[in-house]
């Protein structure tokens, strides 16, 4: 359950950063906390915000992956495998980004 929560928090924080930036403001911890509809762990906010500021586009794959999951399911086994391979590739990129944070 923790992984789902962390993943949801990541998605929420990235979404808030994008929304704040689109409104013309610079995302900050305070603005993220202000706009969040649920409590978010401060260390996660700081970590994601730092990465987002370095390269907001690094999270585009995350949004695309979520959009794909929400769309209709693949019909054939080959399509399912191709979709899973793409998701694994996206996850590997995300893990690499998170490992950079830990350094």
C-alpha cells in the first residue's frame, strides 16, 4: 500500500507543480501545500519539487503513462506486452531519476 501511496503522492505533487506553473507562479513548498486537497509528506514535496525544478519535462512520461492506463485496454497479447514493455522502460527512467535524488 505504501508504494501506491507514494506513487499517488508523486503524481499529485507533479500535477500541482504543473498547475501552479501554468497559472504563472513558481511552484514552492508553500504553494503546493496550499493547493493540495490532502496532506502530503514534506520530504516528498521537497524531493519532487527539486526534481521538477531541474527538469519539469522529466515527468511527462509519468503523465503519459497514467493517460494510457486510463484509456482502453489493449486487445491482443502482443499489444499488452508492448504496453508493459513501455511501462517498464518509463519506470526504469523514473527509478534513475529517483536514484539521482538519493546521491
